C-alpha cells in the first residue's frame, strides 16, 4: 500500500447531511462517550448506528474499501467523530494501539481552510487537503496530525480503525 490512499465516497449528499444532522442532535446526549480532551475539546466523540442509522451505510462502504485495500475479508470497524472548531488542531499521533490493520478518516463536512491532514513517512511530510466525501486510508502506524482550522466553522470527520473479528 502507498503511504495513503484517497477514495471519494459513493455516499449521497443527502446521507452526508443526515449524518451531520444526527451528529448535532446526539453529540451531547447523556451517556455518549467522549475521550482525548485536548485544547478544551474532546477529539473523539463516540456515536453509532443507534444514534444515527445512516452511519451503517457509510461504515459498510468504508469496510468494503478497507477489505479491498488489504485483500482480506471479515474486517470490523471501530469509529468516532472528530468535531474540530475554528483555531483547533489535532496533535501528532498514530492509531496502532491494538490490533488495527488499517486506519481511515472520512470527511463529513469540510469548510474551506479548515485544516489539512499531515502525514509523515520517515522525514517526509505529506500534506493532504481533504474535501467533503473523501476517505483517506493509511497504515495505523503512520504518524499524522491536522493543521489549524483557519475557517470560521467547525469541521466534522469520522476516524475509523479496521481490524479482524476475534
């Protein structure tokens, strides 16, 4: 696999809109798990198909792409939302904590100048400008971060890790 692979989703704008609306309706529901508190915001907000039924279509599509990239069947996906306000960044990190075979980010809503995905291959820095509807797939041990959101709007994305069913 290349250092990353960009795939434009086949998902409709209507479905993206439903996911965004569902996120706003449920992000502060009682019992919604939130982790990774940095810069006064939780970077990971765990909503699922019980909150937003349209997520199942998106995650199924993502899993199909991941299985094709890895040439393996039977993957499971864990995922979370990242709601990035103006002036925020996401610090350098990896996703290789458990049994992940592949990681991805899906961009639900990307205002202009709302931050780029920056990945590192050894000493090489690669900056990727995301667009609404993009999946970016990469190996879980790839170091990556997100540059500052210089827009006046929040950006909404979904981080995804793929592993095998146990």
